[in-house]
């Protein structure tokens, strides 16, 4: 049985970095391991999922191993 929910045109499942690439220049919610939540514009990321986020007056670098959740529609995020 195939899962069509997470497939692209080629039939390959989406990878986390593919999903993250679609979020660049979007406002996202990031939940960290200590339950801190950050909302800002995703500027860039790397293969370790380290994130550079634009906040109102500054950029923030978040180390990927601290990230628990990344969401575009945070109203739908678990725990909200």
C-alpha cells in the first residue's frame, strides 16, 4: 500500500530538507526543546537544520538539534 499523502510527482517521499526549502522567506513558528517558541521569517538553513531567522530588529541563529517543531500554520501546531 502506498502513502500518497507525502509523495511528489516522481512518487518519492518528501524529505525534511525539501519541506524546509519550501518555507524559506515565510513566517514560521519554531518550538525548541525547552518549549521556547520563536516566530520569524526563515532566511536560510543548512543540512543540519541550523536555522537563520529574521526577527523584528535582528537575525537569530538556532542550532538544529534544539528544534522540536517547525510550522507554517502554527494555529494548527500540536499543543496550541
